[in-house]
C-alpha cells in the first residue's frame, strides 16, 4: 500500500467524495413529482387500459375479423361473432383478461379499423381479479370515456404509422 493510499484511507476520501456529490445534487431542482396531485405528460404511444371505439354515428368499429385474438401472444382476448341481417359481422362477445395481458400493443396494430386501442388511462386498480376481466360493455364504456384523448393520440402518432 502506497503512502497516498494510506492517507486516503485514513481521511475517508470516498466518504468525502460521496458527500460532495450529495451536496452537489442537493441544491439542484428536484426531479420527483407529488404523484396523485401532479402528473407527468403521457406519450401518445402510451399503452394503458384497453378500449373499444365507436364510429361518430354510435356504431361500434369492431368488424369481428379476430386478428387481435389471433395475434395476442398472451391469449388474453376472446371473441365470438355472429352475422347481421345486412351480411356484416359484429361481435357478440369481446373479452380481455387483463391479468394475462402483457400490454404489447399488437392487438392495436393488427386492427384494420382502429377498434381496439390501448388508451391513456393507467389508474385502473381493482379489489378483485374478476374485475380485471373486461367484457364488451366495459371496453365500449372505456372507449366512450377516453375517445377524445384516444383520437388525439392516434392523430399525433399517425405520421409514424
């Protein structure tokens, strides 16, 4: 051990350097926020709670092509469909098991009519696991609730799609 190393070990040089670094950052602006009262802006590509969208006339967008069900790597989506009188198909059952979902966004990318989207909501804690199985009515309600934000996010992301 050299003399310089001996002096550093007796003077606790690492301790001094650590406290100097702490003091350096002590006087800088804080990066933390007071979460429930302050919120950071969310990216337009944020993948949060799922929603089913409607057309402006109120008709649901989903055409029951089942591409989202086929592409889901977690097998979280279940769709049942029936033909309508006019020959088109619509879903009779559209369930997403949020306990299985990995929020990859593949369902949103696969949808040809932008029916299933992952919206801006990330505060959807529940008290029971059963509440995390979203049925068609819950997904449509989410779409109605977040439609303005979802449309703005899709418009902001459109040049990159």
